[in-house]
C-alpha cells in the first residue's frame, strides 16, 4: 500500500510540473528571439534597405520577392506569421519530391490572386527558407496586406 501512495501523489505533480515548464519554456522562446531580432535588424542596420523592408521586397523587373519560412507536412496550408525576416507558411504537403514547393506556389497564387504560373520558386528548393518570386506588377505592400489578411 505504501508504494502506490507516494507514487500516485508524485506522478500528477511531476507531470504537471514538467508539462507546465515545458509549455512555459516553449511559448515565450518562440516569439521572443524573433522580436529581438527584428529590433536589432531594424535598429542597427538602416543602411540595408532589404533587411528593413521586411519579407516582401520589390524585384528589379516589376515583380516582387517574398522570403518564405516553409513548414511542410501541415494539416492545411496557411500563413502562420509575418516577421521582419520571412513569411511563415504552413504547407499541406509532404516535403518530398517538390510536393511542398508546388503546393506553396499554388497556395500563394490563390492568396495573392495571381496565376499559378506567375508564382515561381526562386531559391530554396531543398531548404525551409525559400524565396518565391511573384511575376506580376504588384507592390510589396499589396502582397504583404494580402498575406496578413490570410493570417
């Protein structure tokens, strides 16, 4: 009888304690480095217009480049966050054989209301950090607005 007594008392406490700290540890550390980073990038380096402009910048030829942080294998495609560095996009496709890349371009074309052929993956075919180019003459602000609306 004595063995089950303390164990029963300890298990929920221990589980509760670790779950609590685990959750607390996870929640603040995910957004904080990002916001600290934003502050640093914006405050320290005004010389770099690319960094200050955010994840969406005008390409020289009238198009727009979007920095994307891809999260493949999600339940549904969605814009998860818009930071100074990149636009987080959850992609409802596995990251194998370019499926997620195709789904990313398809999803962005839907969100930005452009043809699928006007959205091309410029960099990062094998990486989570991608650069997608929009071949339509839109302003970075318009693109950002549409992406934020999806969030």
